[in-house]
C-alpha cells in the first residue's frame, strides 16, 4: 500500500538522521518529498 511505503520511507529518513547524529532536517527537501504523495 502506498501509505505503508510512505511511512517506511519517513521512518527510514528519521533513522538515518539519528544515526548520523544530525537532528537538523532539511525542511525544503522533506516538503518536496511529501508533495510527491
């Protein structure tokens, strides 16, 4: 399902951010990804 894929992608992004120790999120990049759905 599209929603599950979307949730998995966001969780993966959040996990990557915490793994790098960088909590700053590029809001423009995130917004552009959200607009795809």
